[in-house]
C-alpha cells in the first residue's frame, strides 16, 4: 500500500523540527549535497527558508515520499535546538522529538531523535548553503536504517534510511519562470515539463518563530492541475500565510519550487 504519510519539519535558532523517520531524499534538481557550492569563508544568510525533503527512492523504492521542510535560520554562527514533529495524514497522531545542531559559516549539521508510532528513531543531518541556487540543501540519515511499519487497518509504510532536502527564501521561484496563483482557496501553478508529482502546503510564518508546527496543511497531488484548500483548514481572516509548491519527476527529482505569500480573507 502506498504510504500517505507527510512529515512536516521546521528548524530555527531556537527551534528545529525535522522530518520523521530520517526522511530526506533523492536529491534536488540542483544536486543537493552536504558540500558543493557553499561559501565556507562567509556566513550564509538567515531568515525563513522553506522547501521540501524527499525520501531516497533508491533505498526506499516501495513508497518514497515528499514532505514540507521549513526553517528559520539564524543569521550568525550559532547552535540551535528544539522540537521535531512527525505529522501523519489519516489515523496516526502527531509524534514529537528533539533536534540539536549548529550553523557554521555555510554549513548546518546536527542530530535528531524522536518517537515515530511508538518506536524511537535517531539520526543525523548535514547541509550547506548553495550559492548557485541560493538555497540550503543537504541530507538526512536514520541510524535505524530502513524500517517497515504495519498499522493495519490504517496503513502500511516504509521509513527510508536516508534522503535529502532543499530550501529557498520565502517567495523565491525556481526556475524564475515558475508561477503560483491563488484565487480564494483554489491554488494553481504553471506546468513544468517532466513533472508528475506536486507537494503543496500552507504554513504560518509567525509560528516558525515558536515551538509550534507552522505547516497547517499539506497534500501530494498530480503535478498538472490545481487544488482547493479544504474548508476544514482554518485560515484566519487577516492572517498572512505562505504557500509552497514543489514539482518533481517520478524519481522525486526536483524540477520546480516556489512559495507565495497571501492574506486569508
């Protein structure tokens, strides 16, 4: 059975939330890695960054998935620690763990631990600032390796042993021709050749500053088309939100990512 689990993740100088079960991914369109094009002699920028993680389809071919990944990166070299949230779609409840890490010039690295459906998981992550794409990217690992969860009659799924992530500044569009539109609660985006999967989510940028989970809704849908944010999602009138859209190929290779601010009516 395909897994319908979506993990949400948040990092900040005070709070860092990381994706459940060592999720990360197959690599971005820019070739995400823990090294690469960072500028080690210069401290990478801070602020709200949002993007995605992708489980590695090579090590988890059964049901690799995408999830929201959001961070509030400190502008200076400093440590960060806090809470991590594993949030499922369906019958599972939210699980909470802890993360610790450090930002050093262009690099970020640390460890995570938390209970995922009653089983303790631990792992590490490492990443760096990529000058070419103006993004933070890197990889996650799970010390427990690949794991199978049988939660029938609700769901069965695998946790990937590793993966990657990539995050961009708020309202950044990659490529710059990529467009996102919102009319009421209906969200649409421009077509990108080769894309088959879309990760779509809404987050509250104010909650990134706290210990809460800023991702209030997320879904995986076909890359072509649009989606309507359900009425059950509580968008408070007058509140500013960010919507993020990642388009990937079948192998979870990132082909486009963008985010857009909007004020709920």
